[in-house]
């Protein structure tokens, strides 16, 4: 897909996040890998409903240099470091959803309270050590806590989800938000029961090796 097509997908995902209640106002940001060295990312401080594809900045993940009419999100360093650390990641979404942000503000991890957490996020979602937004420290803390997972909570901030593409990253956002809600409500009811570690690993293995692989083959067969 060319740069214009990817910019359109990123623009559309911003609107989708807003409609789903996973972001508010101009907070949060969305990016997608353009190639091995570059990403495209939503602009800083711009209403999602007003963003056009040409407003999406192109950023060099190594140097931070960017091109386009609008300045990229202040969290561009976070997205860049994730792409450098995780070659398999094709999209990153930073959301400010209510329940995930609540758990992050409490400085708590989201354990494997649901099978979806094991399957989609890869296991318990860790909370990264706090750092100011837009800083290298925040990016480093997030990448560290993201190891082996598809989601990380940013302390007192929100959630970051990654995926092979924007659709997968969006699914991760949805699953983390649902899990955070279940954790909070379950705690009010006396506590949640966690999945055994062995089952978490098996659920993840089945999801990646069977479900995702089968879906990919089916998509290829249908073309």
C-alpha cells in the first residue's frame, strides 16, 4: 500500500477510536509503519474529525525527522522506539480509554482475567513506570513493559496497543478496555479468578499458531 493509502487508514482509525469512546478530544495518537525506516502518525493537537490524510506526518523512526504540513504527535518518540524494538509490529495505537486509564492510574497490571487477554494481549498487561508524556524515558519504560505483549499501560496516562496492522491494534485496545472493566467490577464483587499460567500460554499459542494462521490462509484463498 502506498503512503496515501496508509495515511487514509490512520485517519480513519482515529475517527474509529473516537466513535468507540477509546479517546477523548485530541488526546491519543495512531501510527502505522510505512517501511523499515519510516512511520506515519497523527498530528499533534488536532481534532480527529478534522484530520485529512495529508495532515498525517511521515517520521523517520531513527532520526525523528519528519515531513508534512503538520507537526507529528508529541508521542512520536514512543511509537518510533516501539517500531525499532519490535520489527513485527505494523501499527501502534495510544488510547485514553476510561477503564484502562483507571487501572493505570492505580499503578496496577491487568492480569489474565479473561481468555481474550491471553489470546490477544499475550498475557497480563503490565503497567510501565511513570514518566512525563513525550519523553524518551516514557518511551523506554513503555517498551520495557511491552516485552512479550501486545499492550502496555502507561502509569497515570492510558494504554498503548500494538499489532501487525491497525485492525489488530484496535482489537487489542478493545480487549484491554474490556478486561480493565471486568477487573474493576470483579474486584467490587469480591475479587476475580485468574487463568492458570499454563492455560495463558496455551491460549496464546493456539491463537497465534492456529487461529491467526488459519485466518490468513483463508484470506489468501478468498483472493
